[in-house]
């Protein structure tokens, strides 16, 4: 994992929140809740996951570029593809 301890904690908190929200969405569907409510909560899950991904990329750009002995480091093109995978 790249990033400092605070960044990692932030990402993990976002992912845990998304995990709880996703469990809520599943329960809502099983309960036959209104489509609008389900979609609203599903959008919140999606945003939480996006933010976690962006946080990982944003805090780890330098580490990804310079990490390892060269074999493990990422090129700018690889970083760009990684970032765009979140779009």
C-alpha cells in the first residue's frame, strides 16, 4: 500500500463506510424498498469507492513512480491508465 499512515487510515475508513452502505443497499433490495431510495444509496456507495480510489492514486503518485528497484516502479503511462480506470 502506498501513502502515509493518515492516508491509509482515510482510505480504509472510506472503504468501511462503502461496505456498510452496500450492505444497506442489499437489505433495501431484499426488503423491496422504493427504487429511488435504493438508487440514492447505491450512488453514495459508488461515490465512496471513487473517493477511496482517487485518494489512493493521489497520495501514491510519487511512491508509484519511484518505488522498488525499477522493476516495480510504474511509468507515467501506467499511472495514467491506473488513474483513468477510476473514471
